[in-house]
RNA sequence: GCUCAGGUGGUGGAAUGGCAGACACGCUGGAUUCAGGUUCCAGUGCCCAUAAAGCGUAAGGGUUCAAGUCCCUUCCUGAGCACCA
C-alpha cells in the first residue's frame, strides 16, 4: 500500500455514530477506502507468498445492467478470495469486460452511435454496480476485450495459429443467420422443434456457402478429450465436452460399385458386422449421387433430392415421426468381404456432415437401418448371435455376442472380430482403422463491425511469390499459403508483422450488415484497399499512386473475429495486464500460472470452455505458456429463479434487480442471502421475504459488538461475565466448519453455522473481546462492510482481512460427556449422558437399565446387542 | 428416444449407513413499543384433547442390528444431446 494512502487511512477519524445497524451509513465509505488503499491489489510475484488466483467469468456489459445471477457467482468467488487472503495467500481476483459482440452493434445500427460509446457507458454502469457490492477486486488490472492494447494480443494469437497451420479459409456451406446478418459457428446453432435456430436471439438459420476463416480445433480433438481427466470440473461439464467432441473409433471400408470406376467409402464403428451389410445409403447431398443414379431411377432420385432440399428444417429434424424416407439409386455395390451385390439407396437419415456421407447398412444390428429395411422391404442378415428368445426380425440386436454367418470370424466376440476384420481389410487394401469426430473445425469469422479485425492482407498469387526471404511479412507466414477466391481472383493471405499490431477498426458510415453476407467493413474502402511494402510490411492508401516497385496491391480481410476470441485468453492478461511485449511476462506467467478457481454459468460448458482450452493448449505447445490446461478447478453456480420458481425474464415480470435489494437491505445482506439460499450449484428461487433472515443476523451481530447508544464497543464485551462452555465450543466448531465449507463452496451451511454461533453467543452470560473478534473475522468474507466497520469500532486501525483467519483450537471441541442413543430393534427409546470414553459394557448396562428401554425389552429374549462407542446402543429382541 | 442430475414439512433447505427436518422464512400464541416490514420469549412434520404409542424422506421391493443415504423396479421433474453410422 502506498505510504500516503496508509497514512490517510490511519488519520481518518473513526466514525462512531450511535445508532442501530445502518448499512447505508458505511458500506459506501468502506468501498471507497478499499479502493483508495488498494486493499485488494495483488502483490508482485516477488512477495514470497503462495499465490491464489480466483477468476470469475467476466461479464458482457449489457445495457440492462447487472442481473441478480452475476452477484451470485461473484460473491462466491469473493468470499473465497477474501478467505484465502486472510489465510496469507497472495490473491489475484480481477475483473474485466467481454465487450465485443452483437448487442452493442445492434444498438449502433438502431441509433448510429458508435458501439464503443455505448460499450463505455455500459462498462461504467457495470463497474459502479460491482463496486456497490463490495467485491475485493484488483481494479488496477481491469481491461476490456475492446481495448486496442488488449486485442493487439488477440490478433497476435490468431497470427500464431495461422503461422502454425491451424487457420485456413473455407467456402463450404455454413450456418448463416439472415436476421443477425452473420454466419454462426456450429456451437452457436441450436436444434429446436422449429428447426435450427441461432443461440442468440432464436432466429432461423440456414446453410449458405460463404468464405470463412476456420480454426483447426479438430487437430486438438484428442488432446481436448484426454486433458479432461486431470481437471477438477463438474462431471456433467466434462461429459458435455466429451460428447461434443464425439470421438468414435471404427474403420473406413471401401465398397466397389458394380460397373463403375467409382467406389464408395463408408465409416463404421461396427466393422465386425460387415458380413451383415445388405444395402448402402448415401446422403442426398453426396457428390457421387448424380453419377451413381441409373437412368431408370434418375427422376425419382432427383425429385427426392429436391424434396429433401426443400423440406423445412422442422420436418427434417422431426424425430417424433420415426418414418424414414429414401429412394433406390439403381446402383449396386460389392461387399468387399463376401462379394455380395447390394443396392445403394439415398436417404436423409444419412448426414453429409458426418463421416463420409455414406454408410453400409446392417439392419440386423442397427436400429435405424432396421427401421429403413423394414420400411422398404430390404433384406436382413444376422451376423452377431443374440440371446435366447431375441428375434432380429422384430428388433435390431445391438449388443455383444459370438459372430455368426461370417466366414473367418465365426464365434469371435464383437471386439475381437472388429480387430481381426480391420486388420484383414487393411492388408487387402479395402479399408483401414479410422477415427471420426462430431467436432467440426471452428468457424472463426463474422460479417460484423464490432469485433477484432483480422490482421491479414489478401494479395495476388504472383505478388505472394515475390515476398522476399528476409521480409518482415514472413514473421507469421504459414508454410502452406492460405488461399481463397476473391472477386474471381486467387488470393493469398499475408499476415501483418507483430509491429503492425494492433490493426484497429476503421470508422464506417453504416453498421448495417449486407443481406448477402458482406461485413460492414467492406464499405470502408480507404481502409480495405492498400498498397503493401513486400519487405517492411508498411501499408499506404491505394487512393494514392503506387509508392514503389516493392509495393503490391492488397485488400484487408473485412470479416471480424467472433466474440469468443476475446474471452479465449483474458484470464492470462490479468496476470500482467499492462505488458507491451507479450501477453504477459514469463516471470508473471510462471508465478501465477493459470487460475486456481474458475466460476461461471454452465451455459459456457462447451463453447467458451472448449475454445479457451484449445487456445491455451496451443499456446502451451508453442512454448508461450507453462501449463497445458487453463482451468484446473471449475464451478458452475446455479440459476437464481424468480419468486414464482420460473426463470427470471422481463416478460414474466419476475426479475429481481440487485440495485433495489442493495438499497433496501444493503450489499452485505444481498451477498449473504445469495449464499444462504441453498447449494451454490443448485437452481433456486429468490424470496423477498427470506432475505429478512440474514438481515436479522447482521443486525444481531451489530448489537453483539456495538453499543448502540454510544456507537463504541458493546458493554457486553467489557463485562466480566464468563463465556459459556457451549459458546466457546461452538466458536471453535464454527472456525473449523466455515473454513472447510468455504474451501468446498458450501456457503449455505457455513452461514447456518454462524447463525448457530450467534444463538449460542446470545445465550452465553458473557462474550469476550477475543471471541467476538474471531467471530467477526470469520464473518468478514461474507459481510465485509459490516465486519470491517465493527473491526474499526473495536479500535483496530488495520483492515480486517489483514488481521487474518482466526486460529482454531481442536482441544476446545472435545466434550467430556456425550449423549448416547439407546435403541430397541433400531428404534430410539431413550438417550443417556455418558462419559465420552465409556466402555462398551458401561454403555450396554446404561441402556439395559433405562426405563423406557426396559418397557420394550422386559420379558423378551435378547437376540443381539450392538454398541457403537460414543454414539449408540441397539438391543435387538425377539417377538 | 438416449445420457445425466434430482424428488425430504406450508417454503428455501440440513443430515461421514446411526435421534430425519439443522439453519432460516412463514405461521400461532405471548411480552415490549405511541407505532411498526422493531425487538424478545414459547410453539410449529403428520395423526392425536393431551401424553404415550403409531406414521413419516415420490411409489414398491431388497440388503442391514440400523436406510433419506446402498441395491433393483416403477413414476415424476429438470438439464443436456438428438437419425453421429
């Protein structure tokens, strides 16, 4: 802490205004003091303390302001941060803004105001609201993803990906959302009963071929699955990521086509059933469909393909209607293992986007093929033995069993048969082992204004070839050029050198995207069309004459990066936010590593968390980062529902505004109530009545410590009245339990325990100053303003967090006598106070002698007697 | 359809296989207060006049001296995936 700020703090006369608990009198003052003192500034790596890095998923600063769900997660992380700091850790608890994105741009389209202006205003409001809640945030490290000093490094990371061959341009059909005027990643498209919709806004989306930047996340598919094992994450989230990546192991098998030069390759996870393949199906979009189809079937196939294309998405994804459709192409394929001539069909249950877009159908052992075969009367051949009584003519057998009707595999179990046949196919050149993923490469460009520009120039192939060996432009040049067709000309991507970063956004007259999928940036021709010096990478306006021989005509990339780009690595920037030479210094990265704890909503289980892991692993692989995984421990807070138990929404009118609650009950009460509602991970309804419970607790804590008529320490503390044994034991139990519960994020039970302690304190004849001070320090992470205020009124000059976590004395927990439960046949009939170390015999004797026990045992033969020392006795009688 | 997580008083929720309902809200009664969205005291799972007894953690079955907790079946709710070969 700077000396001057500390002095000012000490000199501030302590306000000892008399009166009842009035949060409005001091919450604001403490917030200002923490800020002025830099009370929660993380210390440098050289401080010698162990580090603890607590991270919240940073918010998108929307115009609506803070939602009640934000403070839920932020309070949880704040309690942990304050607790760890009191325990002596050097804590990093930062906050920033994920501020690129669609809402700001839509606002800009509607009003003409630059998105940066609205973004700044929203950030100011969010910061005000977060400060109002008293979070122990190191505000010196705050930044926004829209800051040029930040996205300079986002662009740098992209260039590294480009350099290492992990970025390319594709013109395959992609999801395009006409309402949003942009393409979307697979992950951003939801399957709804109404068909595929945009995750944001629920607008219809459609497939269109548009030129796109794509990141090769599939190259990391295996690493992203394997890395999950070591992570302390919710199982559900791990499972979600695993399913999303969707790894399947199997084989590719090539079928020759009867009377054709072409062959059809399929992917199957069940090569063992190859002898049972009785027909094939190709997707209606399959490139070979036109050549396969016989003249006789041409019109039928064409009309089917057209029908599928025109089928509404609703119809095509409607699984309630299990009926399968399809048409025979007239072609026949040859089963490579038995030479059988099998028909080739086309049907929309086969997807062009998975595997090879073609399948071998084994109706006896696949439910979908079975349905299709039954529908169209196709033949079936059982090759895996099913249990007694199972009839493959009634249902497909998908389980294990000995192979049958399969020469060379007879009797083998499924797994062995798979291995054997795959090896055979491979030897015969008819197939090979193969792995398939559901994961697609990550569509990384958007036709929007408000995002990071790609630091890339497009030049002609001829000019690309002229880039000299010592050119600055080679800094990020990939080994294989990234090319695409631009206005009918083959163009090559040239990455800007690092010295030219950040590439900033140009001013534009309109933010309106074009319905054809052109970015608003494409209209900024001054910015887009430049001359580039092929040696230095300098650029100059193309409206001027060509500056010299070394200069080539170039066009800037006009797409921008998706919102995920900025959130992929922000947690690394907090470590060293002002660094101008890299994303962070080596020393800082070594000390802080990656977050020790990460909390945020489960809605990011696949998108953000998968993308960030991909980037982190990549940066680790190229030696930038010391650790392979970004988030060792992850937690999802549950939703706060409206009082009606429904999701909060404006239309339902059940939204709870944090500003209102703070005004009425104070920040401490809001924080504490959010934590008291129930388990952190559970979705739970808000209750405006329920908050009075924690309000009362805070008032009682105030009265326990503060003498209301004078405002100084309470008279109770000064009295000589002894503390009850019960209170002292409860105090130590509370120190232990709250510490444990904070580590495991069970804040609701931690607060219950503090309430129990309060009840004991009020029953105790006296409360010592030392005990009270311990109590206040335990409560401080939960209700920091009140506890800080009490701490000061007790005469302490330093902050309460600096006072540390109170020591816990196990000896104080030991009870000399325990209440032992006496049972007869497992039912409680009485209890007895017994010495803790009582022998089994003594316990049994006491139980037998208990009058209420005797009522149930007298005159009955004892069958069994169970004694659990220190706990219970159970006498089992007959009759 | 598949996968996962759940189902405990009027409500939110506690319970290393060992007294179900901690803690809190609400409610009932009482005290304090000019007043109260104040404070304090007592009570509050069901059945019952009361006590004792009995019943009780979605339903049914099982394991165990003992089950909210472990196992099986069924029902319901929520979340995710959705023709992934």
